């Protein structure tokens, strides 16, 4: 016969030991690189603007700022291009989400001849156009390049950070006749 009085405390003790052992296990974080060899600004510490987490609207000069970051690249140009692409994507995504609200408000009061509205199709068309506009209007305000040495492989690589901005007044949404012009353009295709 099984002694239940002994089994329950024993299983509780085993569970506690397993739990404590699992919680005390530590893992070393992966090593990104060993040594910072060179920076474009001559400083070993990264400037505060490189740590900006997401698109930020600056009401003082009515602009949106983002920080584009690259991954590891074998050349400085490759790192810069990747950081610029990341900044463009962030600005396009920021303005696309800003445009969605405005376009939805415009369409909610609109009426078509057939009485049928397809706001999703209209929304995608306008968002694409404005995203391209945002990319063309972007200006670079700050940049930082870093060259790192990975001693395990003996190879160096570059990282880049680019702070870019776009002014809010360069974006025009919902001008008179804009939606009608787009509908006519769509019908002509």
C-alpha cells in the first residue's frame, strides 16, 4: 500500500528543487562584437538621438523625426543605405497611419453615383501615394557610423544610425477635388 502522507511532501519537495534549479540557470548573452574601432563623430558613447525608439512629432518646427538603423554591413556605404531605407520605411509608415484617419473621415461623408463605397480600396490607393511623397521629402539631420571588430572571426563590420525628418506642412491631405481626380485616374486605367 502507498503511503500518501509521505508521497505528497516528497513530490512537493521535488517540484521545488526542480523549480529552483531551473530559475538559477543563467545564460550568457550573445557577444555582438568585441571592440569599437572607429566612429564618425569620434565619440565612443552613442549620442542620445540614436536611442529614440519610434517616430516622434516635434510641434516646435512641425516635423516628424525618426532614427533609421542598419544591421552589420561589410562597408560603410552598405550600412548607410540600410539605415536610410529603415528611416524611409518608418516615415512612410508614420504618415500612412496618419493618413488613414483623415481619409476615413473624408469617405464617411462621401457618396458615389452607384451608392456603393469601397473605402478599403480608396484608402490603400491614397496611402501609397502619400508614402511615396513622404520618402521624397525626407531630410537627414544627423548620422553616426561605427566600425566594430569581432575578434572571434577577425572581421570588421559597420553599423549606421541616421536621424531623418519630414516637415508636416509638406503633406497635403484631402485637398478639394483630390479624391475625384484619383477616381477619374482609376477609371481611365
